[in-house]
């Protein structure tokens, strides 16, 4: 085949392609559904319980659904600070 007989391919340059946009939704916080329990020695479903209300957010503990051992903690941070009017 000679160069004149070769099929022509559309060549896309980087300038002609549309850039991929960032993902619209991003995860800001997660809630655990299963965590490892040292007493049960396996991953178990957990229960989330409010422990403290702090100025920077609410502190939760995760409890094993079977033996009620504490398996983790989490602080939910507020988006804007809460102002108390007395």
C-alpha cells in the first residue's frame, strides 16, 4: 500500500477534546454501619449513640450491636458555629 491508499483517521488533538469535569457530589461525612469488635473478634453491625454535645460538634460513640463494646467514636462538626443567647 502506498501512503495515498491508507485510510484516514480522525485525529483529535488535546485542544479539541472536552476536559473531564470534577465529580459533582463529594462525600463530606460517613456513618459507619459495621466496625471490628475486639471482644467479638469480627466485624459487627454498630449502633450510633450521642455521647457529648461540644462547641465544635456532637460526639458520638459506636457500640457493637451484640456485646455493646465501644468500637469507635465520631465528631459531627457543625457547618456554622452555634451561638447561644442568654
